[in-house]
């Protein structure tokens, strides 16, 4: 199977996981949303397939999920998430390709992508709410990007590197430096 076809299949699987994981985890209402389950396949797509695929899956997933299932709400939530997740996929794909293949680089890549994505989410949310005359304060940003996201942040920092290490060991992560 050629490399681009493998990446297409992997990206499609990641997109499918973005649709299904929130349905599974959402069965725990108190914490399901706070685990940010759609983020996991987007990070993995960036690591596994590279930045263009990670960006595409991240941009499409929240919008498609909103259209199919009504969650997240299309405007402004899914639109803001599309920019956030696209950033996750792009940054994780770029950094993972340029940093040395050491265990620490997986964590550096993941944390940098998480920070960049949350900053992009905040900027887009501020812009969209500002256009509608609704303020988006620093307190709202901190609550949405950090405080309410702590369970998901912890889950991602633990789970995503373990998955990347396991997939690397299995030879499923591309070792090219495109």
C-alpha cells in the first residue's frame, strides 16, 4: 500500500473516532465533555499522518459532528473548535517531524500543540463573540481553556504519548521527515 493511501486511511479512521468517542464518553455526563474526546484522534492524526492530515481532520471533525449529531453547537462552538483542533493537528504533525525521535519530544510536541490550540480557540472565540457584541473576557478564556479542561488535559498528557509510543513500537508511525 502506498504511503499516501495509508495516511488517507489513517486520517479517515481518526475522523471516524472523532465522531464515535464523544458518543461513548458522553455517557458519563458529569465528566464526558470535560475529557475532550475529539481531541485525542486529532493529536494522533498529526503524529501519525503529518501536519496536513492532522490539520484537515481537526478542521473537519467538529463541523461534521455538529452537522451529524447537533453537538457541539455549530456557532460559535464548532467553528471555534475547528480552528482549535486544526491547530492541534498541524502543530503536532509539524513538531513531531522536526524534533528528534526521543520520548521527551512526544510530550513537548503534545504540550506545545495543546497551548497553541487553546490560544487559537480563545482568539477565534473572542473574535466571533466580539462581532456579535458579546464580550469574551480573560476569565471566560481561562475557564474554557484551562479550568474546565483539566480532566481532558490530564487524559491527553497520559494517553496520547502512550498511544504514540505503542504505535511507534508497532511500526505504524511514519518515520519520514516531510
